[in-house]
C-alpha cells in the first residue's frame, strides 16, 4: 500500500497531533496509521522500506565502534536509535538508552509507538533519563555490566549542558575510550546543522554535524545518517 507521504513526514504529522491534541505519541501515530489504511502504526512501520534496517545496521557494528547517528529534526534519528537499542536487547546484549532530552515516560511512549512490549524485553534494555548523564556517568554504568553492550546516547550536543560537566570534546574522548577498551558499541545521536537543507545533498555528512563547540569527529569509527527515509552506514577511513 502506497503511503501519502514518506514515513518521516508521517511521524512529524503524528508529533504535531500529539502536541496539539495533548495525547500520547503512540495514540497519535496509530491515528495517522489508520488514515493511511493500517490498523496501527506498528503495522504501517512493518510494511515500509525501513523494515529490517536496524537489524542490518546492528549486524554491521562491532565492539569498539563509536558511531555518530545524525539527522535533521523530524527524520527519525531518536526513534531509530531506540530501535537499535531494542534490537540489541533482543539479540542478547545488554542495551542502554541514555536520554537527556526526554523523560522515561516519553521514551516508553516511543516504545509503544514502535509496537514494542517493554515487559517482553525486561531488564535487557535499560532506559536511563537521569539529569546526571554525561560521558563518565555512561562509562561507569556500562563498565559495571562487564558484558557485551550497546549504549545509545540521546543526544551528543547536550552532554555538556551542565556547567559542572567536562566540555564536549573531553567527553567524546571518554566515550571513544569506553568503546575501544570494553566490548561496547557506543552510538551517539547527533544534531545536523540547518545549513544542510540548503546544500541539495541526499544525506548529511560529517561536515554537516552541528558543533556549538568544536569536537574531534575523527574519533568516530562509523557514521549513520538518515534523511527522507534513506539510511546510510559508513565506516570512517
């Protein structure tokens, strides 16, 4: 069944409905899905080209990878990052989703929108929305597990929003060390500069990453950029 708009635009439409009608996001997504002829958002999502993308991306990541996951607002980077965390948990890895952007209920709302049964995953997926989140906090939590892990961070540019935290360049080095010295894949969700939309490119690149303060982007071993439903994972050379 052909959709009336790309899935990222449908997600944006649902977020506007949720905000204006003051209803949970998963209800708004289901409403949009029904208008597209599907019983629920999970049924719609399962029928799109995005199906299987997270499994494929996760299979191409290995312990030691520090991954930048970037997209402009409304193109699904947070939802995609959460899907990666869910797939890692389903694959038997300890999985973390750290968010300074959303509270736990909002993250759970996103899980429901994905059609994910939180109880079925159990404690294989840890959702952490503490105000104390920074690179060292993340490293301590992940190292304490002493097992193969995937850590998704929502999102990179606000890790140093508290003045008591080290500057972002230092925190990025801590995350790179965590990935390199433990059996961990670290995935940092990232903002993309608005100037990208004027460049007529199909996908963002590292040069499009928003840097309120300069950081060493060469520390990332892989990049994963999203735009208009397209997803591209690429190794850094």
